[in-house]
């Protein structure tokens, strides 16, 4: 029992800084969705059942721009393809919770992946910790998107308040300490080069990060395999 309490406390404490950033992004989503004429029920339903900031933001923008349902679904699917890789990577760490993995899979996204991976690498499988972290982010997102929808008409442009920068800055701060080994460094450098290059060639496109996120890890895998062969 004492160990479980310690794990739960660690989950709350370690997820709190990023939960604040998620809440700020959720607030921004609620504001934008309200201004795009989404109802309170639609906003809450998206946050409860989709729980993906990038997908929800893009969906609001596409629907407001008159995009078809097929286009929205295709884009949402492409944006969330990375979660398949996240899930595969987290599978071992969540393996003890055989009966609850279907529920924990709802929390597989960028932020829980970062904290969960760090935890599993340090202490081994820990589904309870992952559940606490994912739960904190889930509640933060729902409550903040609800708040944003209620005050949506009072903020002209969320960007003017700096709400759009809070999440990426916090996320980068979490990632930087883990960029140490050569495969990780190589992946990060190649990903940055690809994103900058794609944005230069095709400004404001929605697929730069997706393409870089899919291709850059292969560079890290190459370096990792080369390192293993050198060690042999």
C-alpha cells in the first residue's frame, strides 16, 4: 500500500508542470472552438472521446474552413499514427495491467509517452504510474477546454496571450534532458533539419512534423544498430 501511495504521489508531482501546459492549450482550444461556432456539448464530446490536442485543433480549423468529413477523418488519422509507435514502445511497461491495458491505451499520447518511458526505463513496468499521469492530463484537458468554451467570446485571439507557446516550451523542456546518446541526438538533429527544410519548401503545411516524426527515427535506429555491431 505504501509503495502504491508513493507511485501515485510521484505521478501527480511529475505530471503537474506539464498538466498546467496542457490546461493552457485546452483553454486555447475551447476558446477557438467556441469562436468557430462549436457548441459546448460538441467541445466536451471531442475532449472526452478524442483527447488529442493536435487533432482537435486541426478539426476545428478544418470544419470552420468548410472541409469535408472525409478530409477531417483522414487528417486526424495521419496526425495520430505516431500513437501506434508510442503504444508499441509502452507495451512492455504496461504489461502487468493485462485487464486494464484497453483503458490505459486511451492515455497513449505525446506527454504520457515521455513521462511513462522515462519511468519504465528507470524503474521497470509501472502501469499505475502511467494511469495516474494519463488521468491527470485527461482531467486537465477536459476541464480547461470546458473553461475555454465558457469564456471563448471574451478573448479575441489566444495567440496574443501567448497561450499557444506554453505547451511546446514545456514539452521541449521535458525532452532536452533525455537527448544524450548518439542515436537520440541524431534523430533530433535530422528531425529538426527535415522540419525546417519542409517548412522552407512548403510553408505552413500540416505534415512537416508528421513526416519528420516518421522518418527521423530510422536514423536513430541505424546508429543504434551500428553501435551494437561495433560492441560485438
